[in-house]
C-alpha cells in the first residue's frame, strides 16, 4: 500500500531526456490508437472467481463521454453560436482537472459496482481519487489470470479520456490562439498536476496488469509535447515582435528612444525559465531554444537598427578628396568653385550624424553583452542544457561586443570628422622642428584632446541594467578609448609611411618619440588589445632599427612578417618599406 500513497502517485515528475535540437526537430508521436486487441481471445477468458472479467467491466460509452467533455472543455462544437468566448487559463485548467477527476471517479465506480463494494466508491469521492482508483483496479484484478485482457481494457479506458484531452488542446490552441504565457500556464498545470498522477499509474500497471500502459503513457507525453511546442513557438514569435518594436527605426530619431528595460526583463525571465519549469528536462530544452531565439532576435534587430548609423559613418571615413582631386585639376576655376559650394551645401548640419545617438546605440549593445556575461555564470538549474546555454551565451556576448566595437569606432570617426582641427596628428618632420627637448611624440597633442572628450563622455545615466550604470558606462568608455587608440595608431602608421623619419637625422630622439606615443595611447585604453598591437608593432620597429646594420637585410623579412600579421597585408608591406628607408637614409 505504501507504493500507492499520495507522494508517490502525485509528486513524481518523469520527463523526457531529449536535447534542445531534438525538441525543435523531432517528429511528434502519432496519436495512440486505443481499443481491445485480440478481442476474441479476451472473450474466452474464464474468471477464476465470481467477479466479472475486467474486459466486461471497463467499457466506455463514447457518446456519453463526448457530452461530458463538451461540458468540461467545450472547444469542439462547430456551431459558432454555441462556442464560448476566449476561455481563461483557469477555465482550461479547471476543465482538465474535472476531466481527469471524472476518469478516476468512473474507474472507481465500475470497480465498486463489479465487486459490490461501496467503500471503493466513497474513497473515489475523497481527496485522493488517483490513489483510490489504483487500489480499486488492484482489488478487482486479484484472482484474474489473464493479464493481457486487463492491460488492453485499462489502455482503452484511460486512452479514451487522454485522446479527447489531446484533441481538445489542439482545438484550443488553433481556435483561440492563446499567448505564450497562457500556454505556459496550462503546460505547467499538465506537467506538475496531471502527469505526477497519470505516469506513475501507467508505469505501475506492470504490477497489477502484467505490463505497463505504454499507449496511455505515450498519449500523456503527446499532450506534454503539444503544449511545450506551442509555448516555444509562440514565445519565439513574441520575442521577435518585441525586439522589432523596441529597435526598429529608433536610432534614426533623437537619442534615448530605445526602451531596453522591457527587453532586458524578458531576457531575464527567459534566463530564469528553469525555475518556472522546475528543472523539468523536456521543458528546459524548449526554454533553452526560447532563450537562444530571443537573443538572436535582439542581436538581429539591434544590428539592423544601427546599420544606417554605421553606413553614414563609413562614408565619412572614406578618402573622397583623394578620389576626386585629379578630376578637379581638369576643371576650370568657376566650375571648381561651384563644385566646392555644392560640397559645402551637401555637408550641412541637417545631415550630421548625432554623436548622442551613436553613443546610445553602443550603450545598448554594452548592456546586452553584460547580460550575456552575467547570465552565463548562473546556469545551475538548467540541468543537461547548462553546457549548451553557457556556450550560446558566450557566443552572443562576443557578437554584442563586436557590435559595441563597430559603434564606438563609428562614434570616434564622426567626432574626428567634425573636430579634426582640434584632433590633428603631427607629422614626424613638424615634430622634429618644434620639439627641441625630445619629450613628445606625434600623438601627444591629439591624445590630450581625446582625453578631454572621454572625460566629458557621460552616455545615458538612466541605465535599465542589473549591472548598474557605473559598470555599463565604464565598459562603454573602455571601448570608446580602444577605438580612439585604433584610430590614432592608424594615423601614426600613415604618417610614418608618408614621410619616413631618417634615423641618421633623428638618432635616439626617434625612439624617445616612439615611447612618448606609446605612453599617450596607454593613457586612453591601458588594457585594450588595440594598444597591445601598437606596442608590438613599435617594439618590432625599434628592434630592427637598433640592430646591427650589417644584418638588417636578413632581419627585414622577419620584421615584415610580424607587421603584416599586425596590420593588413598591404599596409604591413608599406610600413616595412618605410622602415627600411628610415634605417638606410
């Protein structure tokens, strides 16, 4: 009797062991077919005592059962006038509860009638109908030798109820199109209220009926998969719509229009889904798919919204003057003046890219990257999907960091374009003429102006992030600083290639200028990988210039390999050629 108590019958929650990929792509099981197989063989069974055979006892009146289901879950009526308005989730769960209670009660009633035992009927009306039904069936089957007929009869009896529940749930989701949260409510009721009673009954049938009720167990899992599948697909659709609504077109308007708080709340709920589903394996697989879909929608929508900003910044960084200059020479003075006027008009303030919008877009990407980083460290409740979620979150963190780098690079490009007179990088020849003490580099004055820009860079103080505005703004400043280092390092290489400083003229002052420029960039982003690349480049150049003059030709190839790895191949080759000129002129 201890095997049939409440805790064993109600609280056990078996689940499938499918992976996330299987949850998304596996073929759903077909609807089980219920009915008595080998009926002729079952009819020949002779009971060993006066109780009638269970095959004759557990009969289902399908028409009466359909009428009962029309009162419990009235979704099948084709007459629109008789259909109820959109049912609430409490109505659906209550209907499911009454259907299962009706099954257990009917099972007890037929067993009690067969054995003329009113005590079984009274137990069924109590608070533990599933336990009472199992006891009633066990008592009825005592002394009956044909277990095959017993199993078939139980499969048919329970299966008729489960088949109708499955059909009514399919009609509910198709006809009323419930939201993801509404489907989740019903799915949780089925997983944690219905299955703990149904699945143990099907599995323990091996004791009192000779075999498990496999078809009924399959039907229970089919209902579970239907509800979880519908919840997953609706959650993914709603996530895509939410991200499109939050990001679409907002970066084209004034700064601060993107409401990231709602998206971060939804992402956090998806990350905490293992608590909602109580670490249920199959449900967590589906929840992992929802989390991935939501992050993918956020990344796609954020990138699409900022694409216009990146495109406009890219136009500013192009050297259009170099392309058009040969044509200008062939133009007359009057035509040249008209061209310049047209250019001045086309570069008006009306089309200027607001730096505040670029900063806001970069800050949004920073917050999403921080969310992925923090969430990847708190996945203890995800069970078998923990490793998958960890890898996916790290991948999305890297993707959002790439977005941050692109946007901060665009921000520095725009700021430099409109403030180039204050951010000008000196040439090596001008530095040699004006700096007699030898304590500065060609980046010193430009770096001071950029430091002032960083000091006044505040971003958006209203940060809807669990990481806090301090961490978000600090991370954003680090990335802006790294982008400035990248821009200044590129300008440094261009100046060196354009006019290589002769070592015979500069002497040790050249290495002092190298060190000054390295220190200037370190003040902007001391821990950035961009600074590390610049340091490695300068160290390679310094080592080559300080080496033995007789072996320079042999060392030139090694220096070129390093420089081409650090820079683009063509740029590395040009810098190597300039380095050779510096050493030999």
